[in-house]
């Protein structure tokens, strides 16, 4: 069976146990889609959720106000940081 590809499409191969393949095939059939489409969409959803879990967080109004206050507050005085910022950078020497 020929597979339509586009210049920007790439192949992704993986090995799975037989019972996992059967489960995926059954789910793809119930979803009325191909195994490739089912696995592709599931992988994209999982990747998106993994990245969102690390980049997006939700707070209620009370916690948001506390978070915003902490972000907006002036930093505590840090003598070591002040000293570092006064030095000439190594790339300027």
C-alpha cells in the first residue's frame, strides 16, 4: 500500500508489544481512523500536554494576586550580585 508523503513529513518507527498493538488497532477502529492517524494524534496530544504541564499553570484569583505581588516586588538587596554586576565581563577584557 502506497503512503502519501509530503516533503516535510518524516517517518517515526517504534516497537511495541503485540497486546499493545492490538489495543491500539482496536481503539483506532472504534475511532474510525487508521492506526497511523490514531497514534500520530495520540502522540501529538501527549507531547502538547507534557509541554503545557511545564509552561502553563493556572491559579485562582487569590493565588494569582499573591503570585503577582511576589513577581512585582523589588528584589532583596544582594551584595554578591551587586558586586558581580560591577565587574567587567570576561568578553570585554
